[in-house]
C-alpha cells in the first residue's frame, strides 16, 4: 500500500497563504486523491478532492480560497491555501481511496 507524506504546514497570519504537498510512494495517476483536516477536539473533515481526470470538489468553508492540484509524474498532490483564517487551523492530511493516510502537517493561522 502506498505511503503518503504531507509537508508545507506552518504558522501564518490571517490572510496569508500556505502550500501543502502530499507525496505518494506509489503511483497516483489512476486514483482520486483527498485532503482532510482535523482541528483540536473536532472530527476529521473533508477539505478537497481531485479525481483522476482532474475534476475538483471543495468543502463550502474553503471554496474560493483553496485550490487542489495534482502532478501524476511527480506522484504529488498540492493544496494551495489562500486568504487563511484562524478557523483553518488544523492538522491537514492527504488520503487515497485505499484508506492510506499520511502523518499530517500542522497549519496554524494566528496573529
């Protein structure tokens, strides 16, 4: 089963941007890929997905601010996050249809 590894998190001020990456140890070309997040004391929630054909879907809370993309050759999925808000603070995870999860990357939005 493919291993997933997220990176790119950090501390950013409200209104700022971050770019998260998810690297897969195996091919992703044939699969939908997902980003989820989990805030302290909250359940993990869907953030965005991208199909194997490039169609995208977003949670209402991030629509218009976040963009998901994929590079099959590099086996990477990227989540570009703009206009960040304090409520975007969470650990962000990527996932595939086989239930693989990375270790997550912390995003903290605070002044």
